[in-house]
């Protein structure tokens, strides 16, 4: 008997609620390639989305059967075909290789690259396995590519990770600054919420968009600043300069709740409007208008995503945004705050579970001896079992493979052979690793092409577990369909490996609810406190926001953080950070005179393992298009619909040209979705460099120097 089920959408970090109902005729529900009997609609009871849903969420039911992996597969060498093997043989091979690597190279020879598609239970057991049982902190996740600069920026400026805002702030703000985010395409339901309010209360809500492209988000902006790529921090400092010059700052909050004002004020002094506008490529009147809107706003919300985070100065830019909020008192109250929009559905939960190389569960840090001791105690490990050094982030994992230092690289629920920068270098590095394991739901991904061992994964809808969305709201995702064939949940695979490695008690779990209960208990007293939550409470009372300490009544989570003007830094004061802008990691020059920026289309999700199978989305976005400004197209002899060769220092590819004035001169745009396995392959990230923010280690996937030539298809 199948029952209606509720879950958080498995695509973006908005984390909309979905209601899933069995269709009238239930036939062969788990058959790969069969028609899916489940229908999807927005869950009106979910407080984050109130029944709204976008094309991706609405069509997710069409993606669940296509192209599924149903049995473990193995090959000794990459030039051989994959052949089916049993789970017992697959797990024995993983354990044997782990033991061999530990004996030969030590824990640093093992690494895992996980995913914001994980449930918290998957994330948590991956940390317990790698950072605990194996003593290797080399766990990183694809959230590294998405929002690690937001994590670093929040921690550095406010003392801890954790977006301080909530979606209700969309209804109480009077100004929204969208910087480096195409919210219309990448967080559609939130954008629609803003748009509806804008239509209802045109003058009561001012929308400002800062983006080199004239995106669908910019279409509705009261003010669009198409700045030069790489000048976000310059612009923020320019706003700060004008606010201080005009006396539009919150002296009481600065005095009572911040430190570093003198240094920041001295730095902002030098960022005059003339200097800022020359670098940003905007009119002074635009900068003045933006500063005026910021200065007079009663409640201002800033939203950002990868346009800010994917930069060599990603952390500095996040701190630059937070500086302005602290200077003007736009934080800790309804409608006001710096709000990072997370890319993936559970990247937030991953942060809470310690799912990045320098982190431990419960917003703890590997580098903090007290935090390591707490986890060693919780996990029943000997003192010193958790290594003191942060592990390799994903690019350091690639570099370690280049040096031949990794003996096992385990990729789970992600497709790095499309999403990482400098893909030719990635392919060459991975080829040096003796055992590449891929835990994946779908067959035929670009990463499968480099894997020796493929483990079929039960995905969202087939395993119960918890996700946290961008407003810190925790949703229980029900298991409402059987997994196909022999596919297993990642958390169950990690637990089995832990038991086989000699930890039978520590990894004995009867259900994912038990895994979550253990995780929730160790967050007690931390900012991301889940200790009052359980699968049962979430099933009975619906999604809840953290912090949610034990004893909290349902609905009693905290919608906003830092409401008292105290921050979890040593001094209790937030830090104003004074940093000079650096610009792009690879600025354009005579040889490569244009800047390539990459991004997303509304209907497609990341590397298309799901959305390539949705007819409606395929029709909506049939092919990748290279957006070129008419002036640049003229100079290169390119017409709309013609083909161009686009080259960077790392390689070249051809793409069909879309001539449009929606991109600023000197900049071109490609979508990042079409990997080598797609019929219209267009590996945009092959062209991108791997330079990264030195603090967050998030690569600058948003900008690389390129040149254009006309080409044949
Ligand atoms: Fe899913 Fe994001 Fe669309 Fe909501 S906005 S339905 S979370 S993809």
C-alpha cells in the first residue's frame, strides 16, 4: 500500500516542500526505465515554500527511473568494460584497498568527495568513517564549489557559519541587493516570492541587481549595475565610502557590537567614487543611487550565491557584504541581513554535519583541539585519533592524485568530471589513482568513465533522511519508493564499511533515524543545535528551523540569528574586515582578451544526470549557447547562430553563438551543464582555471581569460 509522502525538493537550496502522491495505477514502481507512478506538487504545508514549486521540482518524478544503476560494477583497468559483481565483493575490495593504503601511505592516502545531494545521515556517517575510523580528514564535498566562501565569510566576520536570516525577511525588507546571483533561474521560488511582492507593492520594495549579465533577475530590477567581472569588492567598498562620508551608519551598533572599525574606515577612505566607477565600469550616478538606497533603507536584505563565492577573493567579498550590514545596523532584525543562498538542497546540512575538509560535525573545526576531543569522546575513539591537520579540499585531492599520493578516491553523489575546473588536468590526475570508487544513482555519468568500482546508490525518494535548506529549516524526506535492483543508501554503505574495518558497535544502526539521533545529540549547545529534533518529531510536526535545542516546542526554532547584537566571536563582537580588492585570478590580456563566465539555465540542474531525461526541460533548453555582446560579435565576425571556437590557456571548444546585449562587452557566457557524455557536449569548465580563494579554497569558476574565433560546428 503506497501512501502520500512529503519531502524537501532534491534540487536547489531553496528547499521547497514537495507533496508526492501515487497515481491511480501503480505498476512496477521500481522498474528502471519504467514510467513513474508518483505525481509531484508543491506542499502547501511547508513553511519555506507554501506550495510553490519550479519546473525542476515539478518534474522530479520523471527523473527517478531513468538510467539507474542497479548492481555494483567493477573493472581492473579503465580501458576495460565494467562488469557486475556482488555487493560483498565490492565492499571487500574497498576495505582491502583502504587497509593496504593505510599500511603503505597512512590515512592521507585516502580521500572522499561527497555531495550537497547527501542527506545529513549520509554526510554524518562519511565524517565518522573518514575523520573518525580512518583518521583521514580528506573528506570534501561539492559544496566547496558552491558556497565555501560564504562559510568562511560568515565564520570570519560573525564568528560562526549560519545564515542569520529567514525567508519571511523577503516580506518585511524594503530593499533587496542581489549580488552575484541569478535568483530568477537558480532559486526560482524565492525569486517569485520577491516578484509577487514587487508587483503588489511596487514602491515599497526596491530591487538592486549587481551582475555583469542582464539576467532574468535583472529584468525586474529598479537598478542594475553590470559591473566588470571581479570588481564586486571594489563596488562594496565604494558603497561603504559613500555611507561613511554621508554619515549614514549605525554608530551605536558599531560601538557596542563590532571591532575593526578604525581599520575599515581608513581603507574605505581610499575607495572614492571616481576610482570605484572606473574599475567597475559603471556611471558614478549608479553608484550614488545604490549608496542612497542602502543608506535610507529601513530593512535591507542582501542575497548572494556563486557569483560572489566562486572567486579568488570570495571570502573577502562575503566579508565586504557583511561589513556594510554591520556598518548600517542591517542585521539581526526582520527584513535585514546578509543572506547566502545555498546551491544544493542539503549543502547547509553538510556544513552542520562537518562535510568539508576543515570541519567536524556540529560546526566544529578540525584545527580546534577541544572540538577534536569532543568528537573522539562521542565516537568512542582514543585521544588523538582525529588528525589535527585539516584534510585536502577537492582541488588538493586532485593535486595529491597528480603526485601519485592517493591510493583510493571515493566520489559519492556528484559528477566532478563536469563540475571541477580545468577538466583535462583533472582527468590526467584521476588516471593516476589505483582505485576510483563512484557511489552514484545514475548510469553513464562522466565520472563513471574514470571509475574502477561503481556502487549503485539509493537516492532521494528511496531512503529516509533529513535535509536543511538555506533558511536553516530542517525537513524529513520520506522514503516513498523502493530502490531499484540492489541500490543501497550511502549511509548504509558507509556503516557497512565501518563495521568491516573493525568497528562493529560504532557503526551498528538499525535505521537512518538512529543515525540522525546520534548526529542531533552531538550538536547540543552548538549554534546549529538539532538536539530537540528527531525523524519522529519532523514527521509529526513538519519542518523546523534550527537552533532547536532539546525541549523546544514544535515551531519554536529561531528564525533569525544575532538578534541581541552579540556574536560568537571571542569578544562577542562581530569583526569588520578591512581588505584591499585583488581582482580576477586570471585577468584578460592581449592574448586572451575576453572574460568567460559560466552559469546555469533555469530548467537544468548542474551536470544533467537527472534533468537531461525530462522532455519538458530538454525542449526548454535544447542546447548550450555562447552569449556574446553585439560589439564583440562584430569584432570577431560572428553572427547569431554561427559557431565559435572559444579558447583559454587550458583548451578550447566550439559552441553556437547567441548575440545579445544582455551580456556586457568584453564578457562572454556559457552554461556549465553539458558534460562530455551529453549529445551536445560543451565542457565549459574545461576552460576554467583552478585558482581559488586562499581562505575558502573555493575555485574561481566564474571567470577565466579567453579568446574567440569563428569556427565550424
Ligand atoms: Fe526545487 Fe529549488 Fe525549484 Fe524549489 S526552487 S522546486 S527547491 S529547484
